[in-house]
C-alpha cells in the first residue's frame, strides 16, 4: 500500500495505474479512461519531471490514455513519451540553470525561450518527435489565443505543426518572454495563462480517472494579482492584446477551481482524481531556481515521492540518480 495522495477516490486512480503497469499488452480492457495532467512553472518543472522519471523507471509510460500539459510540463511530457527522460532532465541541470536562459537583467527577455526551443531541444538535447507521435497516449498541449484570450488544446500528434513549435507556443510566458508564437494564421502565448490544469476539459472528453502533477504544495492558493503586476502586464502586452490581459487578471480564479478539484476540496461526480504534489519539504525549487544541486535534489525527492505513492520500491530511482550524479562529475 502506498502513501495516500490528495484528491477524490485517489486510491482508485493509483490502483488503476498499478494494474495497468502489470499488464504486458497496452490494450486495456478495464473500461476506464485515464488522463495525466502536468503543470509547468518555469524551473519548478523539475518537480513534475521527477514524477515522470519515476513513472518511466517503474514501467508506467504507456498506462495513460490522454496527457494534458502546459509550458514546462509540455516539454517534460514530450521527453517522457519519447523515452528520453534523461536527456530532458539534463537540460534543466546543465543549460536552463545558466544566465544564458534566465537573466533578470535582460528585462526585454528575462527567459530566453528562443534559446530553448530553437537551439537546445532541436539541436543539442534533440527531441525524438517521431517517438512522441508513436506513443500510446493522446497528447494535448495548452496554448492561449492572443486575440480571444481563450485556451486551446492542441492535439500534438495530429497537428500539422512541429511538436517543438507547439511546445514553444505553450511556454511563451508574456511577462518573462513578451513575444507571441504563430501557428498557422493565429498567434499564441503560454497555455497556463488561460487554463493551468485542464481537469474539466479532461472530464468533458470522457476521462474517468485523472492523475494531476502540480508543481506547488497542496496548501497553495492562487491569490488575486497585485496592482503592480497587472499594470506591468498591461504595459508589456495587455495594451496590444486586451483579451490576453483579461485572461491574465482572471487566471487565479480558474486556477483555484482546478486546484480545488485536484486536492479533493471540490468533487466532480463520477471522476476519480489523484494528485502527486510536493510537500513543503520537497518544494525546494522556485520558478527561477538556478542552483544545480537544488534542482537535482528536488527532482530526486519527487521521483521518490511518486514511487512511495505507487507503493513501489525506490531502488531503481536511487540507482538512476546516482548514475546521473556520476555522469555530471
């Protein structure tokens, strides 16, 4: 029996994951539809990446029917689906922890999203897009339409656009990158702005069981955005795209409802939800953390927490992280 997870009937979700992992064939006959929802959050993405590493090492990559992700969560899921988790996590440790990516003095582009999606992912930590498309789960990445301010879930495996371009659109954070990404004849920014945890959408698509991987602690509540933040966003992007500004100002309310579903404070009848989120002890990584040892330790702790919730031994995880440490020396 594993460590209890927050949510509603969370044990049913965990049992389903373990039962499916034990089946050799990936054609499940249980009559359930299992979704995975992964939050981003800048460098906090290493926390959800840690959970995905555990799933891969424990043979759970193909247990999900659908995957939903935004921003850094989208990148994590792409490397997870391609079987390249080690390549994906090394990018956090070796490249994103540098001033080349995050520089608060580079106020016109604090986060260099171009460096990540035009250079690192396609050329250095090369993502195997064919493997992502060949994976069993359906894969949806959230973006925000700048004209309407509405959320759009892009079906990555069927989209005519490159996976990396879609991931870049989902990660185009207005306040820290301040550029839009064009897909077809529309322009998009960060999907988390309009729907950080698309639980309701997964339910509307028929998902009966949902596993949520937030990167904030269980007791975190989204507060109303302060005046200075709203004014800064208005000057940076809101004047040009008023609907995005409206989405920005109202996002805390939407996120609060999604987190209430994830933590079991509100219930969606007929849907089982389990959530694996960091505790205060594991939440050692912030959105802008650059310390490599802290990033590695945060990832390791969440991988171990995931194994504990699944009721699985942690030996494979400890061995994998010991190997990562040896390679980095």
